[in-house]
C-alpha cells in the first residue's frame, strides 16, 4: 500500500541493482494508474470441462455419440451465428446424493455471449495444485509471476490492497516466484469474506470506543517501548520481516482505517445475528445491490465472495480479485417431498467439479451453473457502476474462468451419468469487453470430443495442433494491456479485442 511517489522512489533503488524489466518503468506504472484494468479470476476448481459448458457437442455431430460425452440434439440450445451452446439440464440426483436439480445456463449465455470468448488449450499437468498454478502463471512463463500480480503491479500502485484472494488453499492462490515483484502487489488471502472488513480498523466497532489520540499514544508506546523490550523483539530486532510488519502497522494501517473500509466493504445488513448498529457500524451503501445480485451471501461462501469482490473493485480497494467454489460441500435447506433432499438444495457438491469422478454430468451441470450465476451477477453490478473516466467499470474488466484441466471424454455406452478422470485437453472461458465477443478460438472434434487449437495471430482454428498455457496467459495479459515488453512471451493478438 504505497503512493505512486513512494513506489517510484523504490524503483529508483531497484535500478541500482540492474533490474531492467519494463514493468518497473515509471511511465508504464503511471499510465496504469490513470487508465486501469480490472481482473477477476473465477476459479472452476476441480476441472471444469469446456464441453460440458459453452462447447457442448450434439449427438448428431459425432460418429460414435453413445460412447462419448455428447448430448441429445434436442437438449442443446444454439444461437444463429454463435459458436456457443447451452444445455439446460434436470436430473433427480447428483450421483449418490439424492438431490434433484435444474440448471438453465442458456439464460446467462443469452445475455452475455456477446462478451464471451472461449480459447482452447491442452495443459501440462493433471495434478490439481500444479495445474491450478500453471493456469495463472502460464507454466512459469514470465519469471514465475502470476496474472494477478502482474495486473496488481501495473494498475494497483495507488490502491490499498491491489491483489485480493477470496478463495484459499488452491494453486490459484499461489504467490509468484519472482522476488522483484513488490510486496504490495502480492496476494492478500481472505479467509472469511463475511467478517474480513471488521479487521480493517483497529478500534471502530468496539462497544466501548477509544479516542483517536489515545489509540495513537498506545500504538506509539507499543512500537517504541513495549515490543523492543520483549525477548522476541530483542532476538529479531534486525529481522527484515519484523521491520516490514512494523511499517505496515504504521502509515499504511492508518490510511486503510481512514478510508472507512470496515463499512464500505460490509455486505451484511444490520440484524440480531450481526447487530452492526449496536457497535456504531452500518452496511456498505452498495450492500443492497450486492445482496440482490448474490442473495445467498449469508449462507453460500461463493455468493459472499462475489459480493465482496464487487465492493473491492467499486471502492478502489483492489484491481485484481480471485474467487470461486472450492472442494467444500455447500447446502441450502429447503422443503423435501420425502424422497430425498430438497430440489436445488445442493449448491456445491463435495469436491466441486472434481465430483465428476463419481457423477460427471450432474457435477458439471451444477457447478457450471454456479460459475455462470456469479458471472451474471458481477457483470450486472459492474455494468451499473460508472467509471470516473467515462463508461462503466465493466468496460475495463475481465472475468477469467480458470480451471486446472478437462475431463476424460469417453463414457460407458449410453450412460446418462458416469465417472471421469482428469484430462489435459480442455479450454478456458473469458467474459470481457476487452476480448473478441461471441468468439471461439480453436474448436472441438466431435468424433473424439477433443479440443484443438488456433493460430495466435489470426485466431483461425488449427485442427492439427494445440495451444499451451503460455498462449492463454500471454493473450490475456495482452487483452488487459499489461506491459510485456521484456517478457519473452509470445504475442497472441487473437485473444484481444481489435
């Protein structure tokens, strides 16, 4: 958390040790602060299969549809001139979980396919943690820096917490390995989005308040007298990490407290369960809109993440936010007919997309529905939010639906649900005005259900070759306008809007 002036002073010091990356250029950073872009990494954790999402294959298109992951023609909705498909699906269970569900992805694609680009790729790992990391580093393509760090570095020099992760414990949350990335551009992991805003002020919200001058005096005594006199303070007096911790508790903490983020980011409303008014607090002025878009934010972890993601961007707290469903089971109580769980009560099956090991078609349908719902809500909120320089915040935002890998393409003959394994072959979905909309880069071979690649320059399909993580990584950086001058990355103009 630094002003641009402080940042440029730091860059001057870096210059003395021979760091030459153009990302350290004051000119690039200044331009980024004036004309920012925003990144939302929406993690399809567990292996979101692109052919169960916007690239569904119709049975009539395949030579052997009964043994491949194809759908009956009547279930597949298409739009004239569009490469995308949607399958509205209803089933009586999610594998062994007796929970009926119905999904309608066609409604979301109807609204937003004009901002959707799908790019195919074949990855390099089917290990969850490793493949997740490679989806945000392009397989360590740019000195081990992550997409989130790069966006935060270029566009977040003047915001307090540029790179926030609302999902924890996955490779999508990994920090990069380049030590030259400034500490302020690295990830800030939030364990609980619902109560995290309470941590952004030292005393506000206490039942018995503390006058500002008293608080300042207490902090001064703590920093200058008490802590240095402890055994810990004496042993580690010269430790760089302790010095950084002390610095963060000084002017940066005071700036965050002065911004009033404890209230600006508060999604929850005043209630007996969370009596904000009793403690002199109130909800964000935009909390009602966020709760309208994500009505289950009190009970659904993903809705809570998405609501906070919007507020972080709206209030200029962050420029990069990472969120998504995890491996945890999420359930919404309802009324059952006695034959099983209430309809649509399973919000997130155990293991998320990876429940496909047991129930591929059902798990993919339920979790894709969650992904689409978050996309729909965020786009609606960002479209309604004016940007100070003109237009809306959505005009300069990218939602990157990142996943580890695809799933195996075969099924037992005629099976309506079955288990699948991990498969390198897949694709990614990107919703943004910054990419070519209603556009597919690559394609799917209906006789194998395998995706194939595209020409990085023209975007034309290349059935005889595939694209790798680095192509997607570099293409997205290009669409976001991130400076890649000295990166050595391939240019992929096909992934950015002309």
